[in-house]
C-alpha cells in the first residue's frame, strides 16, 4: 500500500456525504419551483383569456353602437382556444340597483378547458342607457 504525505484534500466519502446533504437541502427548493411554475402558468392562461374577453367586450360595444338591439352574441376563437358569450340584460328586480331606471347589465362570459377541467371568467359592466328598448 502506498502512503501519501499530502493530506490537504477531501476523501471520497466526505465529498459523497456533502453532496447527499446538499441534495437533501435543495430538493424542497426544486419542488417549490415546480409548484410556482405551475401556478404562474395557470394564472398566465387566465390573464390571456381575460384580456381576450376584454377585447371582445370592446368589440361588442362598437357593434352595439351600430345595432342597439344586440342583446346576445357568442364567439369562438382558436388562439387561445376560448368561447365568449355576451349578454345585455335588465337589472334583476331583487337587486338594489333595480331602483335606478334605464340601467343595464352587460356581461362577457369567457369559457375554456384547462388541465384542471372547464374554466370560466366573467367580465361585468353596468351601463346607463336611457334609450334602451327592451
């Protein structure tokens, strides 16, 4: 057996133990990073759908300026795959807003499928329209 006089380094066992300890300490960080990335992806998809719904809301407002009797409209888009449902209704009689005359409820319901199942988000706007004819 050879004898080395230089003992300034680490043995293989010491390095392996250090790597194992580092692995144990860092593994929760990898799990946390994965969870954060999934959450960011989920809310990013929701934000893209809400912004597309908001654009559809604006488009419908322009169309309704030309055709005031437009009360319902549905639109499907491919990128991102979503369905938008527009409706314009009178305020429900049970609502506290019912005491205000000529107030309408405009709503765009955005629907899409994700890995977690069907998702939907509603954009709602109240509008004062003294010339509405229902």
